[in-house]
């Protein structure tokens, strides 16, 4: 992870891409969001979705898993080059979560995050606050999920 000072507004991160399968949609929903249109094809056909659809929470959790993996990959690459890695987190939450289109069986969602704001923390001057807008777009180019989140990022140590 980059230090706070090295992050610019407008910077984008390709988080990853994921194809949602029927089995995974049903398994996630059975544990965490057991509404009929997420766990049963017949019930889903009678619903406003018209077919089996992934839980919105499922699409958000996939983003999280991929974001953590991407951060880990970047940190490992920096360490292998002998570069320092800034500490990131904890997150302060998210806002403006929108599930804009359903995610159906065999949809592939491509996730991306864009830095929309940075500011130094007043209460913790060794940290900056990083705000990103994260999105997921399906294989048709349709936006399916969008949200804004803020997290702490370590500032570059001051050399004394």
C-alpha cells in the first residue's frame, strides 16, 4: 500500500472480476440473505427479478475479498522490491450504497475503486483519510453496485 502522500484524487484501482454461479449465489444467500429470489429458481422466476439473482450483499462481499487480495498483492510486490509498505485501515464505514441492477447467474462483474477525496486526519496526524468510490460493472457495461468508503492510511514517516 502507498503512503497517504503518494495517493492522488482520481487514481483508479482495478480490483478484479468475478463470475457469479448459481451454486455460489444460493450458498451465500442460504447463509446470509435467504430471500426466495436468491435461493430458489422457481420462486425467482415469479419475483420481480424474473430469475435467480445474487444478493446485493454478495456483490459487496466479493468486492471486499478482491480488494483485500489486490492490496496484499501490491504490498507483497513492494516488499519484494525492498520498498516500505504503509499500513491501511481501519475503515470508517461506507455510504451511498446502491445496488443499481441485479446480478444474475453467469454475470461477470468487474470491480474498480477511484480515489475521490484525501485529507489529513485532525485527530490522528500520523494518518490520512482516503475516500474512494467503488463500483461494479457487469459484462454488458451496466453499473450494478456503487458505494463510497473511507479508511485510514498511514502518512509517510518524518525523518528526524
